[in-house]
C-alpha cells in the first residue's frame, strides 16, 4: 500500500488585511495598497491609504472660494501686467489687503472665476468639468462675487480714508478689469442676441465704468490719498504709468504710426459728417486723448491703454456713448480696435468683436466708412493686410476730409 503523500507545511500568517481575516481567505499581504482580494471583491481594504477628511464645517461654496483664491494668486495675477513687480503686487499685496477688505476679496474671487471661465470659452457651458466643478458653477460664482464687490465698493466711496484707500483703489482696478471680462464671457454663452449686446454693454457695463471712473479721482486726486498710495502696498501700480512714459523711446506699441494716422482720419470724418459742434468738440477731445495715450505707452506696458483712456476722457463723452450718438460710437469702435491689436490679455480679447458688430448694426449707414478700419483690424487682423512698410492699413483716400490735426 502506497503511503499517502505528506501535506505541505503551512506557515500561518497574521499579517493579512482586516477584511481578509474576517472573510477567512488568503490575503496577498501587500501592506501598501489595497490587496488583490479586496480589489476583486470591491471591499474597503485596511491596507488602502486613508482618504483625506474634509471638515463638514466647510461648505461647497467655501471650498470653491478657496480654489478661486488659489487660482488668482498662482495664475490670474500673472496675466494682469507685463511688469514683474506689478504682477507680484497683484499676487501678494492684493491678497493681503483682501483679508482686511471684504469687497476686495469678492472682487478677487470674481475675476479669478471669470478667468477660469475664459479658459474654457469653447467648451459646452454645462458638460465639461473644470477640476471638480462644471464651468457653469464658476460662472455663477463670478457674477455673485462681482455683484457683492460692486455693491460694497459703491458704499465705500462715500467714506474714503487714508486707512482704507488702498483697498478701495485695488478694488477699483480689479472691477475695471472685470468689466472687460464680463462681455468677453457673455458673448460666448447663451444670452443676448448681437443686436442687443450693445444695449447690455452701454446700459450695465458702461454704468459700471462711470462709477469706477468717477470714484478714482476721489481716491488718487487728493494729495493725502495719493501720497498714501504711492508709499503703500500698491505703490507699483501708481508708478506703472510713469515707467510707461519714460520708456517710450525704447519700445513702442505695434503699428503706432499707422494707428495715429487712422485716428487723424477719424477726426476728419467726424468733422465732415457731423453737424453738431458740441458733439464734434467732445468727440475730438476723446480722439485727442486716445492719441496722447498711444504716444505715451510702450509695448511692454500695453495693458495700461485699457485703463488710461477711459479715465482721462471727458465724462460728457460717456453721456454721448450711452445715448448711442454715432460720432461717439465711432470713437469707441477705434478704442476697441486699438486695444485689440495692442493688447493680448484674456480680458481684452473677447469683447471687441461683438461690440463692433453691434455698433455697426446700430448706427446709420452713412457712418459705415468710419468703421472700416476698426472692423478690418479686429476681424481680419493687421497680418492679413500683407504690407511690410505699413502693417496696419489706413483709411482710403476719400476719407481724408482736410488737413485737420488732432
């Protein structure tokens, strides 16, 4: 009789995972990742690394705001200036001031949310997630924080002091940028038709502009506040304009001479087509102001054009613009085009197209020749003109109505 084969010696181990012990099955005893048995049976393995615990006291909205704040400090702030010390000011000083002024914090979060939305401008508004949130969530957060910031900013203008002027000034700067970012987004999402986009911009966004522009003199106009700002945490912003003027000989805006020539043609056209001397005078001043701003700026400070011209232009011009006066709309069309070809920021690139289309549909056809140059610049681009000596085309000869100078 053949003896029965001896049984293989079994070395009992007590190092398996808790789940395999309870189920009395063999564990591969990996010890670092979920064991194969738990993965196969879809059990929570005790070898799996612990999941981060989120405090239930943090609401989804609070976590979203933290994400927006992080995005501003690491990404959005780096897009707001071409100068390193100004970018550092946005990423550090602005955030520190926001801890003291809630309206500035709302403004930072709004602009950050609009920045994230702009990065997904070609995606479906409700489908693709950005991180762990769909795009629509960021859009709603942007509008919510923007409205809160603007409301608090308006209230703060009635009581500007040397203590809060830094936060108010910082808020005015970011709100101004956000005003550009909003049309850039709304033109891409379901909303107003092109025919009503000019109504939206002239009604709501222009009103915001006027509030911001009227508020700035009350902050930087008084010597006490100007001195505080020039020596405070936002000092790099106060000196940015001086650096732009100082460097004009070393670097100029692209196509500067052609742009200035077309501004002269615009002035000639308004003098020729308009019969209202008051409107002519106001619009001529607006054109002259735009002319001076362009001659002051260099290419490395092209962001400044967005701010300087609206602040310097007479308030009467905005009254004409809001009333859809053709002369004023024509000047604004040039501002859109010049900003489009001299600035490459995400917050200035999106809105000139729908605004120009709306202006073209709004004004009478007799003013259409004045829109030829800005429309060509935005929809065809300077490169499409194919001329080496004068990359930006000038208006055709019939548009030169006399040797008027700006």
